[in-house]
């Protein structure tokens, strides 16, 4: 089955493709960089500063802080 690379829109085989859904490691890394640079965003409600502090404490295993 062939699918389009979400980055460059070239057709690429799905089966046996180590970078799927991308056509190459380059497209995969370019897409990752776009996420890291926060150019892609997932819609949602903004959290308050207190919510963020609580989430950080849970990640660190310090739920009492």
C-alpha cells in the first residue's frame, strides 16, 4: 500500500518503511523539529500557573508540593 508522506507529500510504501508515515529520516526529523519549535499546536484550554505547578510536582513524584 502506498501513502503520502505528511511532510513532502511524495508517495511511499507503507510496508517495510522504517520511517513511516514519512518517506525518509529527513522528513521525520524535519517534522519533529516543527513540533519542538512549537509550530504545531494541539487545541485545548490554557492551564493556570497553579495547574502547571501541580503537574510538574506529579511528574517529579512530589505530589505534596
